[in-house]
C-alpha cells in the first residue's frame, strides 16, 4: 500500500501551520476555565466580565480612531505614522 496520495487529499504547508497552531491553542482554551476557577474561585465571572467590557472598549476606540482619520483606506499603520508626524 505504498501509493502516492492524490492532490485532492493533500494539505498545503500553509494550511498545515494553521492546523498545528489551532491544535495547540485549543488545548490551552479547554483548560482556561479550570485554571481560572482554581485561582479566582466562584468570583471568576467578575474578571471575565471586566475583561470582555475592556476589550469591547478598546475595539470601539480603534474604530473611532479609524473613523476620525477620514480616509476610507486608513489602517492602524497609517494612523501610527500620522501620529508620529504630529508629535
């Protein structure tokens, strides 16, 4: 049974990298709740809620900065370069 595998069933190295990355990260995410419960106890919902709110605030601020740039093609790198010129 030493035949060559069809191109249809082969995985590119680029996609293999993501498959490997997701496999490693997924194991960490599955243990996240257990570690959090061991350290924070039953009040861990407070830290999860505060983290979620702070992340939403940061994303909102990023969108406001991009909108204030006025350019439809503006990205974070362009805004960073413009802010360096203002200083």
